[in-house]
């Protein structure tokens, strides 16, 4: 039996409504890159550790963004350098980091 489109839509709306999200703040690329959560995200990805999204919540989404940045950055790049900020800004403008 096929699910009706309205049933699927209702399920998606309930699922989206039930998800808890952290509050967000407007901030600069430097605020994100210099945050401790960003550094932990970078270190976790570089170490091959599984994501800890539920444990690492902050208003800048620094952990998630650190993991995204680490995919793009050379392994030797210091995540707290001015070059790291420029890479973050360029990646954000291109939609590679959200």
C-alpha cells in the first residue's frame, strides 16, 4: 500500500516540529574560527572521530563548522590562523560551509 502524499507531508511536519535546535547568533567568521568548539570539530575530523553533534552545541554551530572546514583545509593549516579565517569566509560564500 502506498502512502498518500498528505500522510508523508504530515509526518515530515511532525518530525521537523519535534526536532530541537540550538539557538543561533549572528557572528563573524573570526568569532567562529576562534571558538573552542570549532577547534574541537577540526581535531575530531582530523583524528577520524565520529561526529559528536549532540554533545558539542554552541550558538555559533562551531563544532559542525569546524568539521566542515577541516574537510576543505590542508591538514597542516592552523585552524586559528588568519588564513583559516579567509578560507572559512571563501567556503561560506560558496555555500560549502553553512
